[in-house]
C-alpha cells in the first residue's frame, strides 16, 4: 500500500511539475502579448499625431488657396472695372477660421502668418 501511495505521489508531483511549466509558458506568452499591445498602442498614437498635424496643414493650405483665389478674383475685377467699386479682400484669419470651422481639429496650432504683397 505504501509503495502504491509513493508511486501516486511521484505521478502527482510529475503532473504538478508539468502543469507548472505550462503555466510559466502561458505567463510568458501573456507578457509578450501585453508588450506587443503596448507597442502597437504607442505606434498608433504616434500615427494619430502625424495624421492630426497633416489635417491641420491641409486645412491651412486650403484656406490659403481660397484666399489666393479671392485675391485673383479681386485683381481681375479691379482690372476690369478700372477703379470702380471693388469687393473687400478677406484676411488670412477669416479664411482659416471659415475653412477650419468645417473640420474638427482636436488641438489647433497657431498658424504662421504669410504676407502677400500685391504688385
């Protein structure tokens, strides 16, 4: 009977050892998965920041484009009418606020001033 119990204890110890190895292996895999998830999260945040910056640049450039079109129209009207009543030329901030207002920007940066010199 004692020999039988010792054999059972040895088998159970072997099973415990095997289960312990499996548990450690699973813990390593979970730690690796958590690390990969954290790395992916960081990469996504970095890419989101780049996307946001690009959206802001596009909004600014589109506002600048609208301003240039308006100035061209103004100059054409000025040439056609030769000194007649002309429409008011909008400022850069009006274009930017008009255009950016249509887009949701989470952290708007101050836009650089660009001076347009009419010749």
